[in-house]
């Protein structure tokens, strides 16, 4: 599996293993985070073609700068771990998607499956994207071992995301468990 031009948003921390895997399977990748330089330097030192854009996408003027910095680049895959404001950001960057089939893999926290949000906009809010852009949501759950629950490790998170990158997943997949909600750590 090889991607032409990929965009990674928020992959320098717990998703860094997945980010490196994606860079290794991309002709070119762009890394966006508050401090992407060290991660991008590591990618380039491993022979990957990576560039960085420093941006706190929760700050409105920095978000507009990000859109400007993306320019006319066309991405065939976008991997995004975004906390607040994800929907408008994903809608905005979808204009930078390739005119062919493009995948956006949006990684979200377990709260996405919070039953208290059933039927609310928070639970069903999804970006409005062009027809040629598919959205795959990867929900980070938790593990239950010996009757106790724990959050996923960075390794488990990245392996689950790499699994989503390797296959055409459903509209939504879960790494670990999100039910029963009362078992959440």
C-alpha cells in the first residue's frame, strides 16, 4: 500500500508510531501539530519525505494560517487526531483533498460513544465533505483485563489506527471497547 501525498494532524504524540508508518508508506507527508519539528526531523532522518507546519488549530488565526500554508496541495489521505473544532477544520481542509478518491481517518476519543450524548449533536456531528472524500471514524476505547479497565497504550492506539489505514474500514471502528460505558476507567 502506497499513498502519494498525506496529511497528518496531531500525530506527534500517542499516534507517532502510526504517523511514522504512514510516512513510510507515503511519497510525501505533511505533519501538522503545535510542535512538529522534532517528529518531522525524525521522519526525514529515516529516509521519509516529510515537511512540517506548526499550528495550534484551536486558535482561529492559526487555523486560517494553516489553510493558507496547505496551499494547493492535494492529499489522498488525511489522518487527524483533533480535539475541539474538528468538524469545521475537516470541512475546511477537505478542499485540499485529491480530486480522485480521498480518505479522511478521524481519530476520536471514547466520549464519542458516550451514551449520555445519544441523540445530541455532539454524538452525531460529522463533517460535510465532498462526494469523493470518505470519512472513517476510529474511536479510541479502553481495555478490560481481569475485571479491570484501563486506557489504551500508545502502541495499541497506533496499531489500531495502522489497521484502519491498511484496510478500507467501515464508516466507524473502535479500538478496544466503549461498552459497557460504566466500565470506562
